[in-house]
């Protein structure tokens, strides 16, 4: 599982622009030796975990990284993801990749959940 899978998943993200002319589609792939894989998407819904790590209290829409972490913790019943790697991709409205460096809130969550490796599109 690599950044290429995250890019493919970002292309499949069903998020809509909500009246905007263009919006980035994000996907985060959290994987452990290709055995357990969790795919998160940015979404126009909120979640307590996003509120906990969000840096802007007025914009707590679910980020792809937090969505993948949320799924993994729920499924594994474990919040130590030290064996996991995360790959994050952003796709622009025109279909090209763009910078997907996690925001400060997601970076904090990635560190707190002990994710060992992180890579993103540039």
C-alpha cells in the first residue's frame, strides 16, 4: 500500500462542493503490512475526534486523516497504531494531485496515535 492507493481513493471521494466552484478531494490510507487497511475521506460532517484535534473551532468537518484513525481505533479497539503507516492524497477539481500535508491538528493526532510513517502528495 503506497501513496498511489491514496491517490486512487481520493479520486473516488464522493464529496461535493456545496456550492463552491472547486473543492479538493482528500483520502488517507492507514495500513499495516497490507494486512489491515483503513481508508478515510474528508467529509462535510463532524465527529468528536475531529473536534478534539481541529485547529479551527468553526470548521470541524471530518478530515481524511482523522477519519482513517477513527475507523482503525474502532475496529481494532486499540489506540496505539505504532505499526501503521499513513498515506495522504489531495486531488483538485481538475483531477491533478496537490499538496496534502496534514494540518496541525491532524499532525498532532498522527503523533498521539503513534503512527510510524507518513507520506503525502506534493
